[in-house]
């Protein structure tokens, strides 16, 4: 027994000593660290000196801040949540303050106050959309990868005559196709999504249609992954509720996004966010089966792993990059493979976003178009009079940036400890999210 105690002591004290040394080292390094934050006071990064370099720790995951100051035009939300009786609560963050309203389940529209103006929102019935349109309309406008930049989207749609000067649908019986990744990175994600909901209803009433396809970033947020969310928005959302709750299937936008497809076909044109890989085409899975697999996944129904790969994996329709580039895992598609893909789905062309390109131009002899050139080119893609045309819209998407400030990390500052603990907690939450399925 005494020998056992000696062994325990022999093991315990060295381990305790190592832990104390590590804590001392961490404390010493934190004492030399700098906290970076935006002009609004929201923390963005912690620079910790390691040898002759600084390690940048992404503390925007903490959703914490110093004394905050938000401009009058900063709005996060509204977040529309349904309770078990389907009654509605509406939360929004404006002018640095959380606001709240309750409604019964019969409302189809509502409004929120933002100081000097009132904003109106509609709540159309949520249904799974048509994903295959046999006859193409006279015109189709294509956009993608807006990433929460409402101003850019608004200017683009006005330039393409999809909306009028007041922001209302003016595209008659024509179609707007949104090829995914409207969320993350930018700080106007909620405004972008609510605008698309409104335009979808206006288009339907006019005999037109808005096709919103989800991309990999929509999949991220629906799974509760907030690692790519703008720090200001994450802070604002977490003042109202957890990020996961904000896009859960108990919210209007969470429900609505979960009914959007990952692939559509209009006439002979197939549109998806990343592309159809040769591997996907070889499985001879129909477009309807692909979309159904995505919907079943969101509804927690059993989905075969081969179908999960098609809707969520690296070679799937939201993640594939093989038309544009290759790496050690994925080879670039050959012309013969693209021809086989088109034959499989009885299509003439495939339109994608996802992978950045310098300009919109026909690839694979005009059979593939990548429209994600919005940060380097003032171009957009339009289908008109039976053919695809690249048009100039006179605007380039600007990178979302914030003015940054910094100060020393302080052990005496409660917010700094909250920042550390919240970051650790959120990292643990993120690590629990399954990837890629």
C-alpha cells in the first residue's frame, strides 16, 4: 500500500509541476499579448508572441466586446422564431440594443422600428420549390457568392433590371437564379436573405421566379457553424440568442433555407454552386434525388453516405472545384468528362459559382460558366434570346473591412477573461459539428 502511494506521489507531483509551468507560461505570454477590436468595440483577434513571431488567435469567435458603439444603420435581424404553438417572436439588434415583439401565428407580414423609419417584412408560405423548368423564360439573370453584401446585390439587380429604383421586382415573367453563398463574411446577411424572400414572393405574383440554391456557406450556418460569420454580426446575434438557434428549423429563415435546392435545371441549363463532378455523374443520380437527399438530411432522415457525399462532400455539388482547378485529391475535369456529365443530365451547359475566377468567360468550349468573378470584374451572366451573354454591370464587389484598433491584454479586465472563456467554449461547440456530413 505504501509503495502504491509512493508511486502515485511520484507520478502526481511531476504532472502537477508540468501543469503549473504551462499555466505560468500561458499567463506570461497573455500578459504580452494585444487585443484587436473593430471601431464598434467587438473583439476580432488576439496576438500572442511566440518566439520572434506573433500567433493570431481568432477571438471573433467569442462574440464579446469592449464598450460597444454601433452606427444607426447597423441592423442584425429580424430573427423570426416559432414556438410550439406556432406563435411568433421577432428579435432584432439595432443601435446597440436588442428589440423584441410577439405575434400570433396568423400574421403574414410584420414591421420593425429602426429609429427614424419602419421596415416591413413578409412571411410567405414555405414550400419546396420547382427545381426543373422545361421551358426557359425569355431572360434569366444569374448571381452568386454575394456573402452578405446587400449594397452590391442591390446595385447588381438594379443594373440587370431585375428590380426597379425602389427595389421591387421588375423582371416580369423572367427568372433570377442565385447560385448560393449569399451568407457569411459580410455584415448584411439578414438584409440579403429577407430581400430574397420578398423578391421571391413578388416574382411569383408577377409570373416570374427566383431560384435560390444553397451553397457550402448556407450549409455551414444551417449546421451551426459560425466560424466565417462577420464578428459584428456574431456579437449582435449572440446578444439575442445562440447562433445555432438563430438559424435553426424553429426560425423562418432557417426553415426557408432548408427547403432550398442544391441544383436546378432551367431548359437545358443546369445550375449548382460548385459543379457536378464526374464521380457524381457516374452514379446516375437524378437532380430530384440529389435535392431530396439534401432535404432529407435537414429533416434528420436517413441518407445514404454516397448521397451525403453528393450534397455535402468535397466532390459534391456545393463543394466541387474541379472545373477550375485541381489538387492532390481532386483532378481537374477533362473535356470528355464534362461532355459525359452534360449527356447524363441531358443538358447543354452548367453554371456554377463557388470558385473565384478573374473574369466570367466560357469554359470547356462554352459548356461551363463560373460566375464568381464579382471581386475582380464588373461582369454578370444573363440568358437572353436563347443564349448566354456576359454583360457589364458597372460595379465590383468590395472586400468587407473594418477599421481596427488594439490595446494590451489585461488580467484585471473582466471582458478579457470573458473573451478567453467564450472563445474556448465556442471552439468546443464548433468542434462538435460533424464535417463534412
